[in-house]
């Protein structure tokens, strides 16, 4: 561990110890320390220490167990913020070491551009750079287990830690900072870690726009500026910018109604209005700030005819506002115009029709007039400075902030159409669900008419299994809007989720082209088509290995289909944060995609805890955006596409073998009689559903009699909590062994694939990460809660087999040995997670056995106490593992 990080963790851990002693007495601190020491010894293969740790946990009263669980959870929050701050520290130091030489930074856009230019020439590389698209889509899937109050407390502590880093080691300011740190850690300790009630959809919208306010509004233009400065070199700041905004933010929050009855048409309208308010408020503040800086006199910087004409038009809109602008800007026409532009943005926010802008495009046009006038007046640095930043912000966020995408299940559409065909679209006898479907289209039309076409145009169809499922979207829109002139612009996007759907995706897309509504959209949008791929359900359907290979194959076939039909394709990757749901480093995933499937466009979901992890800090957000954009640019480099194509062809037989073996092994487990009930017994599946961490229900049905009704998030979340992480690796060990045993040189083939095939390399390294966070001895304690020794043994056998074969293929001595910093971080955290897991196992055992069916008041109260302890440990384990679902 780097020395500065070690010192930060030691400092914060010591301060937490002080607070524990003050709040709970020396006995509490002693119990925490005793458990910590035992789990550290146990992690070093001391089985006696593990048994002693379990005995200590069993000896705790419920109150003591609660306090110990909270103590370890607080520790993880502090360790996490220390690690995050250290990442920021390293990124800043790296840039200070290489001033003006961004090209040397690995996984940066300049590095990718340099490599691409070497292969295709600078002009072609620049053309590709100016056309790349990165579309992160924020979703409210319930995977952020941390309360917002806890997040805010953590952020305050992080700020103080950063301040402390700049102080003299013996200064009085240092002592004051440490006092404030103690006070903030005391607040963190005393803040209830569990939400009292589930957040509403609007709460989730507020969380998302909070990230926009805190980082994204300023970070996106900062990324553009850094790149533009590098590209222009000595001309930076006085030449026309060459970078075009390439990040387009999307959101499902308030639009994703698949399985979430809390997302109503009115909620969709409110979500769009709230996002717009924040976008306009930010633009208003930025415009006024830019205007205040533009104190340039007409004598030195004469206005252009176009600027004077614009001023005259603006004056006609509000004589009062114009007089005020002139008074604030005597002899400064550029500033006066910009003040009036800011006033118009404010009027747009207030919905003052006389002064408001009708669209973001009109605002952009006015800003372009100001910029052009400054250039003509010989002041390019003013034209391309703060004003350019504002132009980039308007272009990126518009008046809507993020495109609101609607999602609904195909069967809901089918049922609504059947009912409309029987009763008529205007019948008062339509069911509430069908009326809600029609009102959703009306809400989409309202949002589009109010905030522009860019605000809401995409409509995702979950479980698209036939072209009729896409046709239904257009048919329902026609029922909602009989008048074609009032009908909103809609792009129906298929979402292929299961293994069978992925296999049949091209046939569905081929038939989709025959739909007249699709033909009209292709003609209008330049033959652009978007296709979404679901990582979660495919993994739950056939296992992580077969799902990965199936997704790769589907992307390749869809890309070929698009090429045949001269379609500009965007593949939308429905990735979750965890490895079992397509998680892992996004930039490495981009570079492992099949040839022509990226083509300068990458879109993915950013879910739950991933949003704050990637975008909560401006430095980390900048790095993440640069890494993904660099990979998106580089993915179409001839060398990258050639490597992926050759490797895919070379290892076709290997892929087929892994697919069959892993899928059979996975199905042998999950299709065993009684598996769903056993799964609910040995993991905290039911209890996770009690966590107030999202507005969306955890499962589609009321029971776990079938995995089909279980959402992918609790499937992954539950295995993660049980320290098994089965959703991220199960079946791979058998598949690797079967391939190696079936032919001479099988192991050498696997090792060659790990070295030469990016997809296989990424798969194994993600599995390695997943296995590093498992613990066989802890997992065995969870599995012992069930009554199926055969299933438990099958899981443990596959875990050992997967660990053995992954290490044989990668050549590592232990999981993550090749990634020392990451591997060490996981190793250092694991004993502390083990402490929480032992507490969780105790709570689960009590809930599964002790008075589970007693109806007495005392038994119910006792059960609620155990549930509370269990949920505390779920929160803590999530913080320790740094992922949930």
C-alpha cells in the first residue's frame, strides 16, 4: 500500500477508535479490536482464529452486535474515501510530473489519438475524434445501499482529509482540522446507516441531478478543454476549437417503468421538469459569470453588425432588462448582450414566455454571434475562453440536462394493444394499466414539445422477442395521438436480454426494417439505429461465461447486419456495476468488442453505486470519461480491429467449448429441483428485498419459486453478500478443465487465448477479481444454512475448480497477483469483511431457525431485531466489497 494512503487509513481508523471509545466505552472498542485481530489471523489460514471469531460474535448481545457491525461499516466508509482521495492525489501528481505532455498518460485521449493517427493519418484520426460519442445513461437500479446522509457525511470527511494534506505537520491548523475530522466522524458514527423508508422516484431523480450540480456540469467542458489545448498546442485559446462535445448524458430515472409501478406518466413529467430546472439554473449562473468577465470596451473591441442587430432584437423583448444591462455594461456591448442572454435563460427557467428562449438551439445561435463578434474584433482569446465553455455546456446539456429514455416490457404493450383493439383507444372501460400505457406516450409527447426532441425520443422495449414488439410502440403512439402532426418523434429500441433473444436478434432486426414507421425514421435520421443488449438477464439465464460469449457473438452479427444495410449502429450496453451483470472497467470492455461494433460510439448504463464511484469526484470523473472516450476512439483502429477479428476466428473452437461446458454446469445447478428455495435459504435474498434502497421492487413476483421472476440485481447482490459471488464465475472452472483435458496442448491454448484474445483476457481478469472477493470458509457457513448438502458441495467444488484453473491459465500465484495495488487492497479489506459476514451468518441462522414461525409478540419483536442486524451487515459488506448488485 502506498505510504500516503496507509497514513490516511491509519489516521482515520485511529480517529474512529477515539469516537467508539467516547460513544460506547472502552468495552466496545475492545470487542471491535478483538474481532478485528481474530479475523486478520483467520485470513492467514488460522482456522482456530476463525472459530474463535465466530464464538466471539455468538457471544455478543444484539445491541453489541449492532454496534460492532456499525463500527466496521464506518471503517469501510473511511477506508473507501481514503482510497478515492488517494486516486485523486495520484492523478494530480501524474499531471504535475508531465506538464503539457498528456500524450504520455496511459489510456488518455491524446495517447489514443496519437496511436490512431500513426495508423490512419492525422486528418482521418481528427475526423474520427470529432465524431465519437460517449453516452452514459444514469439508472436508479437499487444497488446504492448507502444513505444520502451517509454519503454527504463521507464527502465532508473527504474534504477535510484533502485540506489536511496541504497543512504543515505541526501547525495549529492541523490540530484544528483533526478536531473537525473527529466531529465529522462522530456524526458518521451517530447517523443511522439504514434508510427508514424507500426513496421515491423523485428522490432518485434528485440524487442524479445532484451529481450534475456537483461535478458533471463543469467536468464535461473541462474534458473538452484539456483535449482541445493538447490538439492546438501553441494556438490553444486563440484558434477555433477543434473538439466537438462528445458526451451526451441520458437517464432512465423517471422513465424506466419496466416492473416499477411507481414510475407514472406524471412522475415522468416531474422528472423532466426537475432536470430542466437544474440545467437552466446552471446555464444561467454560468452565463452571468461569463458576462461579468467580459468587460471589454467598444473602442478596443468593436462589436460586429450582427452583434448590434442581436442587441436590437433583445432590446425589443424587454426594455427594462435591456436598460439594466446597459447600466451594468457602459460602453461594453459584448457584455450587455451576454447579460441579456443570461436574463433570457433565467426567463426560460421561470417560464416567462415573453423573454424565454424557445429552444437551446436559439441560445446557441445567439452565443455564436457574440463569439464571432469577438473574433472579428481581434479578441479570439475572449471568444474561445469562458464563452466557449458556456457554448460547450449548452451544446452538451441543452435545456433538458439528460435525455429521458422510456422503458417498458413488451408484454405490457401487447396486452394494451389487445385491449384497445377490443374496446377502442378512447373507451372508458380500458383498464388502468392500458390507460397508463397510453398516458406514457402522452407524457413523452409533452416532454418533447416542452424541452425539445433531444429531451425524450428513445423508447426501449424490454424482452424484445419479435418485430411486432417494436411495431407495438409505434401503434400505441398512434392510438395516443390520432393526429400525426401532434405525434412525438420516437425511436423504438429493441432490448435483447435472454440467451435465446440474443441468438435471434438479427432475424428480429431484419424484420424490423420492413416496418413503415422504422423506414420513415431511417430516412429522417440518416439511417441511425440503436440496439440494446442486456447483460444481467443473459447471465442469470445461462451463466456468466456463456452470456459473455453470446453477447460477443450477437454484437458481431448485429454489426455485420448493420453494415449490410448501410446503417449507422449504436450498441447500448446494459451493464451493471457488479461483474455478474457486465461490470468491470468500461474502457477495457470497449477494446474487447468485435470489429465494427463500436465505430466511435459507446453507450452504457451507469447504475446505482457506480454513479457516485465514477462521477462523484470531478478528478475521477474526468479520468473515467477520458478513459472510455479514448477506448471508443481506439476501438476502430485497424490494429485493434485486426487483433480482435483474428483472435475471434482463431479461438472459435475454444469459445464453443467454453460455451457448452459452462452452460451445462450452470444449468445443472440452477435447474436442480428446489434450487430457488435453497438459494433463498443460504443467502439474504428475502432480507435484501427489505432494504429501502430503491423505488423499484426487487422481484417481479411474490415468491422465489422460479428464478425467472427474480431480478438480476438481487440475484447478484445475494451471492455477493454470501461471499460466494457465484453470478460472476460459476461454470468457468469446469469449462477450462474440460477444454484442457479434451486435447493435447489444451492448457497452452488457454494461455495463448489469455494473452492474445482481449475478450478472454477481460473475462478471466474480471473472474479473478470476483474470486478474490470470495472466501470459501465464510461461504461454507452460509451454505450450511440450507438443507441441501449436494448443492452446497457443488458450489464449493466449482469455486475451487475455478480458482485453480484461472490461476493456471493466468500464471498468477493468487487472484489479482498481477495487479498488485488492487490485489493488496482486496486482501487488506477481506478480514474486516469477514467480521461483518460472521455477524450476518449469525443473524441469518437466527432468522432461519430460532422461532421463525412463532406468532407471539416477543418472537416477532425478536425477529425484527435480527432483521435489523442483518440489514446493518448487508450495508457494511456492500461498503467493504465496494459493490452490491
